[in-house]
C-alpha cells in the first residue's frame, strides 16, 4: 500500500482515496501554506528557553529559538543531557535519543517537544 506524508506532522497516512473526504475546519491550520499557526506553539519555545536560562544562569532575553544550544549556553554533551532531562520534566514528556540526533537549536528541540505533547 502506498503511503502519503502529511505536511503538518510528517506522519505517514494511507492514500486519501480510502477516505470519504469532507471539508473540515481545523483550528490553527493554514491550508494554503500547510503550516501550524497556533499561538500555543510559541509557548513551547518560550518555556524551553526559560528552562535553559534558569538552568544555566543566562540573562532572560539573551537566547532565541535560532540560538545554537551548545554555543549559546556554552555547554558540553553532558550538560545538554541535563537540559534535555529538565525539559522532559518541565513538559511531562520523554524524548528518545534517536529524536535528538539532528537537534542543534532551541527551535529544533521545541519541534521535538511539540511532537511529544
């Protein structure tokens, strides 16, 4: 069976021909751009940055979603694991190691967290 990737979550779905399609309004979904525009999505990044600022003693407002985790916080891989553990506790989730392979920025980590919420 051929599968189709969903542009919102990246999930694999069966072909659409198997479903009866009816128009639906989904809050926070922009059909034209195929993006999420929920205000709550920014909250994940802001909370994540607040956790990092608190844990590593950074002045609030000095970190951004585009900041490199290692360079901005001046941390090593062990400290990155500490940050991950605190983020998991703050959001009440568990993040498997394989999801962290390509994470370099706060935005990358926030996206991983959003998938787990």
